[in-house]
């Protein structure tokens, strides 16, 4: 059986974070350090709960902004909405690769020197370059391997 020291409820002294900032923790007994540790731990746990709740609200608002922006059929971008001191938002069509056969795409991209499209990066430039090359007739992408499809991408920034 391990030695276990249990704190009694009357044994707990309250500390504020301000008090703890000014303290030197060296040479304090373990029980006292444990009491002190509980203060920032409780604060961080509460902040994590608040953050999770606030992030859900932010996601719901981003989805609402996304739904409120419209891209006309003859355009590639919605209107830009901007409020000075608050932020701006817009939505645009971006090309993405819809892959049907990854192994075949890797072989094709190696043969055609287009390996940049198979890199695991959040970068639209290689797919945009490939799309331009296809439109220019410089390269053909077999339809059984992949296709380039447009998706709408929301841009929302704080100012």
C-alpha cells in the first residue's frame, strides 16, 4: 500500500492568482504547493470550458456569414463586406482536386512533373497552376484519376 496524504476540507487555504505571482515556491511543503497548484488549474479548466463554448458560437457565426454571401454565376467571388475597425469577409470559388485513385494520381504527377499537387499542404496554388495548364492545353488529367472542382471558400478577417 502506498502512503497517501489526504487534505481535510478545513485544511485548505484559499490563494489568489495575484498572491501566487508574488510568491517564491522554493522550500514550501508539498501539501502547500498542491493547494497553490489548484488555483491556476481551476482557472485554466474554467477558461477551457468558456473557450469551447465561445468557439461553438464563432463557428455558428462563420457558417451564418458564409450562408449570407452569394457568388453570382458569372463571377468567381462574392461581394466584399467590410466594416472599419471590425473586419471584412468575402467568399470565392477555388479549385480543388477531387481524387478517385490516389496511387494513379501519384504515378501520373511524377510522370508529368506535377508532384506539387500531391503534397500534403494547405496550398491552393499547385491546383490552380494545374487548372491553368489544363485550360491552356499543356497537360491533360485523366478523368478516372481525378478532376478539378470548384468549391466556395470563405475569407473572414479581423481588422
